[in-house]
C-alpha cells in the first residue's frame, strides 16, 4: 500500500512539473506573440482582399484554406527551420530579423508613398473573373505565398523573443503554440470581418425591431471604415515594429547611436511626466522608431525598384531556346 501511495505521489509530482512546463510554454508563447504585433496586424489587414469578388458562400471556405496553408507554413516549414537556426546558427537570427524588419519598413513606407503618389490598381482589387474554382485556387495559392513571408517574419520575431537557454523541445512547443495562436487570431478576425457586412444586411432585412434593422444598416456602413482603419493601423504597426527591429539590431551589432539617442529622449520625456512615465517612455520610443522606420523604408523603395527587383527578374528569366528565335 505504501508503495502504491509513493507511486501516486511520484505521478502527482510529474503531473505538477508537466503542468508547470505547459504553463511556462504558454507564457513564453504569449509574450513572444505580442512582439510580432506589426506583422500580425498587417496579415489580418491584407488577407480580406483575397476573397473580394467571390460569392458570399465561398468566402469562409477560402479563408479556411488560407488559414490551413498558414498553419502548414508555420509548423511544417518555418518551425523546423527556426529550430535548426537556433541550434546551429544562432548568430544568424539577428541579421535575419533585421532583414525582416527592413521588409516591414519597405512595405509600410511603400503604402504611405502610394497615398501621395497613387499607382495603377492591382488585379487583386478587381472582381474575380473566369472559372471560379480555378480562380479560387489561384487566390488561395497567392495568399499562402504572401502569408509565408509574413509568417517567416512572425516566427523569427517569436524565436528572438523567447528567453535564452531554453531546451529545443521547449522552444518547439512555444513556437508551435504561438504560431497556432496567431493563426487563429488572424484568420478568425478575417472571417468575422468578411462576413460582418453579410450579417449587417441580414439584420437590416429580417430584423423585427427598427433598432435591429438600423444596427444592420450601421454595420454595413461601418465596415468600409473599419477596413480603412485596419489598413492604417496595420501600416503604422509595420513601420513601427520594423524600425524598432532594425534599430535594436544595429545596437546589438555595435551601432549604438540611433538606439541610445531614442532611449535618452524617452527617459527625458518619462521623467517630465511622472504620473504616466511608462506610457510616455513607450510612446516616445515607438514614435521615433516609427519615424526611423518610415525614412528607412522610403530609402529602400528606389533600391528595391532599381536594384533588387531587376536582379530577381534576371534570375527568374528563362534561358533562350532555339524555338524562341
């Protein structure tokens, strides 16, 4: 009997340790996920355009297919790559993070630039035409490719935000949990956004009370404003997070000046407003990180257009064959 009690006590002890580890993994995942806010918001802002022009009945299935592709991107491709990177080349994490931060700055600054200098609308903004099944496959494939880039940035940010010295299994658990959490939040939000106007129309049509019908009409009118607001917040978050990553990376690599100047300004402002010192410090830091990110992104626009894109096109160009002549 005493042996059985000792065994039960050991099992209880193992269960407590396991529960503590699960709790620690969840804590690490939640903390790391918060660091990826800019890329996450942009992911949610970008995705609704991929269901534009399709029948309402196909909107949720399309979002579901994109979400499944996002899970595959994160868990089957990016998670193993992140673990290999962490185990064998941790020195590459910061340069890759800075590369991703540069991408966020470029994408955000390009959106700001086109507000003042509009360009021709992309095909994504036009109603879908042709065979619906084929077009749906194309849209989903394009969305999953875009998600891969954003997911790579998200997973790298999460990896860099984890506490040092964790075991590979702990890192794997935190990365997987954070990746799934972010995917559920992003595509759950997207599903709500793309169906909100349909819900509003339904309320306006079948609502028994005048207040209910008015609420439905209000939802329909509000959704375009929400999409614009989401785009603005997503762009601002991209620029802020991208600038913060690049500045922090420069500091880690020995270029202390931008980081130290912003830190000193934030500390000075925080001391001037004692009642809200923490908020003021965060706001000043985020503001100047965003200014840096915008300027840096604007500098990258001509570099990408005149150097990087032509090089990519050159590598993608097929070699000429006798039949081409």
